[in-house]
């Protein structure tokens, strides 16, 4: 559901050159916030807490950090914002959401 929401935001940004960057970043941040509070994310958080507390998690957690691959996974052309701070925030939000759906 959230992946579709993110894709719609990205498509909207690509189609509308007059889209306000601030509202776009707020929408992305709100989506990241929603995802982080899902039951699925709470289970992942609990799993990592169990590992860090040296207790038995329900299954082994997966850690994948695509160092060196972000340019391929998230090309510069997919980032809508041009103002530096908003551009950086957009990139971080997209990396987070991409990680939520690929690696958790």
C-alpha cells in the first residue's frame, strides 16, 4: 500500500513541474512515518532488539546495506527536489522506503 503511495508521489513530481518541493518532502516524510509505525516494522524492531539483548529472535534478522549500489537503485534523475536540503531529505526518505520494501 505505501509503496503505491510513494510511486504516486514520484509520478506526480515527474508530471507536475509546478509541484511545491516542501509539500512533496512533507508527503514523503509522512509516508516514512506511517511505514515506521506499521506492525511489520514493530516486529522487525523487536527482532533486532532480541538480537542486541542476546535473546532468541523469532527468526534471524536480515541486514543489507547496498553500499555502492545506491546510484543504481536510486538514480539522481529520480530525485525531484533541487534545493540542497530538500534534495538530501528526499534522497534519505527514498532510501529508507526502498530499504523497507527490499531488505526487511
